[in-house]
C-alpha cells in the first residue's frame, strides 16, 4: 500500500465532495427560490438517515476484515469465506429492515413540506438500499487491504454523482434531481465494484454471493454476539454524527419554516463538507489503525496517531479559512438567501470543535479504549432537547446558537474523556 497515494486519492475524493457541496449551494442559490430550495434540502437530508440502519457495521466490517489484509485472494480460504458471508448476511438483513421502515419515515417528514414528494419515496428507498449494499462491499474490500483501489473507486463515483445532481438541478428538476443522483451513484459504483471483484478477488467468493438474498444459516451467532457490544458503541458514535447535519434540517422541516430549511441547510452543507475534508487523514488510515490494533503494535499505533493529528490540525485550519471565504462570497451576491453574519460565525466556529471531537474519539479508541459512548450521547442528547425549541418563529441566529452550544458541550465532554484516559 502506497500511503502517499492513499492520501492523494482520499483528499481528491474529499475535495470533490467539498467542491460539489459548494457548487450545490451555488446552484440552489442561483436557480431556486427559498421554498423550492427548502423542498430539495428536506428530501436531500433523508439520504443521511441511512446510517440509522447500518447499526455501526459500516466501520465494523472494515476493522473485522482487516485481519485478512495481505492474504492471497486468488486462493480460496474456508474460514475467511465464512467470515465474509456472515457479515454480508447481517448487512443484508439490516437493508431489509431499512426497506420496511424508511418509506414510512420519509412519508411523515415530507408530508410537512410539499405534496407530490410521496411518489419518489419507493424508488428512493430501493436506490438507497442498493447503494448501502455496494458501500458495505466497498468497506469489506477496503478492510482487506485494498484502500487505494477503493479510494479511486469512490473518487470516480463522487465525480459522476455530483455531475448528475448538479446537471439535473440546473435543468430545473428540483427535488427529483436526487433520484438522478442516486441512479448514477449506484450505477457507477456497481460497475467499478464488479470489475474489481473479478480482477482482484477470484478466490474470495463468487460475485453472486455478494448480491444474493441473505441466508440466516450464514450468520455466525457467536460472532454476532461478540460484535454486538462494539457495534453498538460504533452505532452511537456514528449516529451522533447525524446530529451535526441532517437531523437539524429534519427538525427544522418538521417544526420550523421553509425559509430556515434552505438557509441553515446551505451553511451546514459547507460545514459538513469542510469537516469531512479535515478528517481525511483519519479516513485514509482507519484500516491501518485497525491492523496495528490486531497486531498489538502500540508503538506503531501511537506514531500513526501523531501523524494523523498533525495532518488534521493543518487541514482544519485550511477549511476554516475556506468556509469563511465561501460564506462571505455567497453573502455578497445572494445575501437574502444566506444566514446572517452572526449565524455564519457561530456555525463556522463549530467546525474545529466537530473535527476535534471526532479526532479525540479516534485517539481514545486507538489505545484500546472503546468506550467513548458518553461523548456520543452528549452529541445526541443536547441537540434532541434543543430541537423542541425550534418552531416557525425561531430565527437562523437562534438555530446557530443552539448548534454551537451542542458542539461545544460535546467537545468539552470529549476533552474530559481524553484527560481521564491520559491519567
């Protein structure tokens, strides 16, 4: 594995996502009124709910399959095959649960925003479900040590995804553009993953095994029980990330005004993309951290964490400057569609707190201390309370204050955790 190449592809992917997110804000600002933009962001926020149905396995499968990193995948291995079939089956049952629950949740949320959106719910659910499966297969391959190849695949996918979404928006498709995005997102990833499986993993599993219906007999009950506690902690951690973006938009959709949906969603789009870019060093080395943990290589792990921390600090400084610049450019040209300057300041000030909280969690976990659940609970509990104070009279400044307070509390809890672990 070429570390520099992995960093390059991951940063390229994050740059595309960040630029795509910014272009999305620009296109929405130029071509759509506030009510139309609110409808789009209400539907777009539903895509983030997918993590509710992964139950922590998006990260867990990367770490669990990393034990086979460096193996000969041209030769069949029975134990490895059983492990992979187990995780694939568990994930497929999660996807079945998603298909049962998501349409109802989407119907309840969208009913408060616009009529006619219901017709998109079923195709939306099917496309998201297929994307969930393909994403999990990509995570398995990443765990097996093919980090660079998966980074390339996801970079190419990001290019096609944003191209399809932005093109559809420019041509006036509105919220329907999200369906076009998913078609391209799923189609491109499917082609590239099938090609990778056939080229590199001839002795791993038959390609059909990845896409067949789940079999209860393939699930290893003892493995599932052992994974459950850690998966739950991962789930809470990942779920807490949902409270940094999508659930704020959904809370405003349910309780607030269409005007606030658009304005807040736009600035959160920038903040989320910036935070994702800043955390690229973590995403790039997650499988490597997991491998060192399996090997018990504490010195290597500490050295890697120091490098990651340094890179994250540099990238965070960069994205804060860029996010501030982007806001003031947008405010100059489309001030009536942007949040106030005070609100923007608070949202962007939350950015380094979000990144630092996530980084602290990785540092604690890298030392074999899995239990950072109270940090995640704080990130979930505080916003959940604040959501009750959002109504049609709530201003964007009020929402930015709520958002900053919730991120500050989570950061302070994470620092307390870190100091406790260091002692």
